[in-house]
C-alpha cells in the first residue's frame, strides 16, 4: 500500500476532502539548492485536493486540519501507470509504422498524430470506466488528530 499524508480541509457526509502537497523527487538531495531540477520542482510543486470516502470511519473523531494518511494499492497504481503511459506511446508507434508503410513520411507523421490521439482516447476511456471502481479510489488509512500538515 502506497501512502500519502495530507491535511483535512473539508468534511462532508460520508467523505472528507484532503489537500496534499505535490513535491518533486529531489527533496532528499544535498545539492537541491544548486540544482536546476530541484529549483524547477520547487516552483512547480503545488497542492491538490482529493475526495476520500469515510467508509467505516466515524466523522465525529475527525476535524479540520487533522493530518490524514491515505493509501492506494501498488498493483492498482502500477497497472494504471502502464495503461496511461504506454497506451499512447504504443498507439503512436504502431500508427506511425502503418502510415509509413502506406504513404511514406507524410503517412508516418499523420499516423503518429492519429495514433497519439487514439492512445489518449483509450486512456480517457480507461479512466471513465474505472471512475467508480473502489479499487481505484484512495482509502483513508488513519487520522492523526490536531497535527496539521
């Protein structure tokens, strides 16, 4: 289970809203202050809000600004990442090769664009198909009262 901490910013019946801070992977490096990637990561990092169902949690024991720990299964994240990143790439390459075989360089360029759009459509379809699937929803693992994030 992959975990992420966030601050509870809203409570509604049956769910809470959690604000997490997105950071780059460079925060542990000692050269962070002199590195362009670290500086760019600091500039682009921001907060995002996500709705998390309470399931069996009692909302009376949860308050605003508590720190919530949410999680998602590793296999769910890995399979989704493969679909999201590889589908457009594979569709682009296959369509470019097909276009090249049919119409040369112009066909390869056109095929690559069509393949990329087709792969993006496949990702969108996958996302909508699994939008209500509980396996793809984050789980509230624990709440740390009053600590804030």
